[in-house]
C-alpha cells in the first residue's frame, strides 16, 4: 500500500490579462495556492485552489500548519476518508471559505494522483457521462464595458464559436441594464444564449423587477441576484421569475446547496470545485442536483471544471474564463464552441512547473520525519 510521504505547498498570483469589474468588485488579482502530493510509489498529484483578490496566505497557512502534516503516512486512495478527517480536524473553522479552499487544494491533488496511477482521465474516472461541453464566455461582458463594446464582444464570441455570453448587470438603474442587454440581444439574435450575473447586488424588490425585464429579453439565467445566505429571498424571487435563478459560487457546503434545492430557490447551481472543498464534495453536489432535476453550470475554473461537467449527466454549460494559460504548456481544447476534456490521465491540466516555480511567492515542504 502506497503512503503519502511529501507535500509541497506553493502560491502564485495569476493577474488577469483583461480588466474585470462587476457590480461589487474589481478583479485585479488571483492568489493561487498549489499542492503537490508525493507517495511512496514515486507518484505525484497536483491540485490547486484560488482566491479572487486577497486571502491566499491564509489558505497556505492552514495547509502548512494543519492539513499537510495530517496527510503524511495516509493511503492516498482513501480520499473520501481523508476529506472527512480533514474536515473534522478543522471543525472550528468550517463551514467557511478558507477551510473549503484549503481542502480543495488537497482533494484535487488526491484525485490527480489516483487518476494518474490508474491511467484514467478525471472525466472518465468520475463518470464519463459526456465527451464534450458547450461553452459560454464571460470575458466580454464585464460591467464597465459600454453598449458598443458589449455588442462587439458578443458578436466576436459568436463568430469564434461560443454558444452564449454572460453580461454583468447591477447598474444604477434597471433601465440602464435593459439598454445594455437589449443592444446585445438585438445584435446576436435569439438563437444565441445570453446569461446575466448580478453578483449579489440586488435586494428582493429590485431583483423581482429586474427578473421581469430579463424575461422580456429571453435571458438564459439570472445569476447571484441577492446575498447568497438569504435562501428565503431567493424562494420568493423564484416564485415571481420566469427566468431561471442560478446560485452557488458563494456557497461552501453540500448542505447549503441542499437548502436551496429543497426549497425550490434555484433551478441552476454553479457549484465551484474550490469553494465547495474539492472534487469529492463537488460530485456529491452535482448528483444531489440531479435528484432535484436541477442543472449544474459551475463557476470559473474552466480547466478543472471541464472534466467534471463531462463526468455528470446534468451539467449543461461551462464558463469560459482563461485562467491558467501562463502556467500550463497547453490550454483547454475548444472545438466548434465545445470544450473537449483531455484524454491524458489525471485532472487534464498540463502544468508548466518551471513557470510555476519562477512565479512562486510562497513555498513550503512537509515531509515524513522518518
């Protein structure tokens, strides 16, 4: 039986190549902790997590001081047991963002290691429901873009083969959002999907009013309309909305998703593998959603989410936001507007370790004392 012998922890900062502004924040930094696991067979697995903006050093500290030492000597094939044990080890800080993000770095590394040793790509190891997934782009729809820029960006995305675009909303007036969305809808036509994202900027009455406008424009979904912890408000909004309500990027546990689905507060969940705590709870959330007849359209992390949306049957879209181009040797494959998961064993991410080492801001190593 192989055992984990060595854990490397690094952190890099992936600065976005384009300006990203939504209704509540400007996305200027992406601190990205990386975990490399080594076992006694000489195999390794690489996992990662992220924060939009600051917070990465807190994740790294939890990994270095608490979680990584608890991995030494463990059987890496028992990833379900390891995930549960680490959750209980950090019960004083769970459920919460920092703990979930740290767990995700380890869990994704465990899946990568096990898939590599078994010679399987993640999308097959986790179910293999599909061999491709349609893509929509977010990069051309940020809130600071003018109507003209939004139209130009959406038309360019359509020409490039994307099946849809997301437009950020949350302007000072609903009429301003209507004007921006109407211009894009008129340009791309009804056969091209448009999604919207409020980034939790609306209150209930504003969201109800906005949902009526979105329905008139045949919008595919209304994402994060209100504060993520207000389930009751989302229940009320769902009752008044003819547009699907999408939530999940700001939720950190299986139970939080259960509350939304059980109460009928959302019909699309955007579970984020980093924020839910890894691949292990991501798959549980996706399968639970299938039981509620709820679609899965994950948030961000396209390189990691591509094999996962191809693993389950109820995933319908993958968000395209390039993230890892500077630290991988080859990017995500896109053909005719569909993402194609890698056939190589592991997560399907072709890491450039030399580039990572050149960019690292933090580096720690935890080894077997023996």
